[in-house]
C-alpha cells in the first residue's frame, strides 16, 4: 500500500464574485410619447418607434442603451368603459403573479399623484426572474399604461444587483415625473 500526502496550506474556497458595471451619473430629459402621456427618461435611453398605435392602444419600447442592455416595454390602453379598469389592473397583477415561481420576493410601491391624476403600482421582483420591474399607471377614468423592464441577459439577481438599483432610480424619476395629456 502506498500513501501520498501533500504538505502545504489548506485550500479555502473563494467567495463568488459578481460583475460590477460602471454606469454614468444619472441625467434625464423630457419625452413626449405617441400615446397621451409625457415623462422624464434617462439620457442613456432611446425611444423606439411605436408599434400598433391608434387612439385606443399603443405599444412603445424605451431602449435602455448598451450599458444596461435592456428595454422598458410600455403598453397604453384607452379605457373604453367603467368595467375595463379593474380587468386591466387584474391583468397587470396576473403578469406579476406569473413570476412568483422564480421570484424570491415581490415588493410594491403605490403611486398616488392626485394633482396630476396619476395612480398605480410599481412592482419589484427580486430573484432570478425574467422581469425585475413591472408597473401600471392610470388616471382612473380614461387612460391605462402598463410597463415592464426586460434585460437581455440570463437572470442572475446577485450579479445584476447594481444594474437593477440603477434602473430603479431611473424608474422612480420616470414615474414621479409622469403626466397625462388630454386625448
């Protein structure tokens, strides 16, 4: 029987390391959309041409630039009758619920701006989910907007944490500067 042994230091596992993206300071500009609303967006972001737009419905993408490699997808719908608002809110909540399987936690912030008639909810989905932020906004009588952030990468929450914090700050500015136009 032959026994062999190595002398030296014990091996200690190294902690995991994660990518830290270098992101520029935040700066914003005002955008007017095809649908009846305006808001401030990051100077990194580019507004894409609207798709399927008419006076009742519009889809539009905000490209988040190479540094963030993602998009904010916006879906506008004009409220046709009083029953459509609860069904659109329920649909938005179901879109969030769809990610419960992968989400470690779902937090939400209520948005209430009585002066500009902007009401809604921002959802933050924590964990390895396809979309970490979703929101909806309404004036409660004529307009409804749903949005979601999609990043073009494999969802790894730990490595995306600083990017997600950066995006959340941008979303807060967008939602706090949001206003409806008369349509």
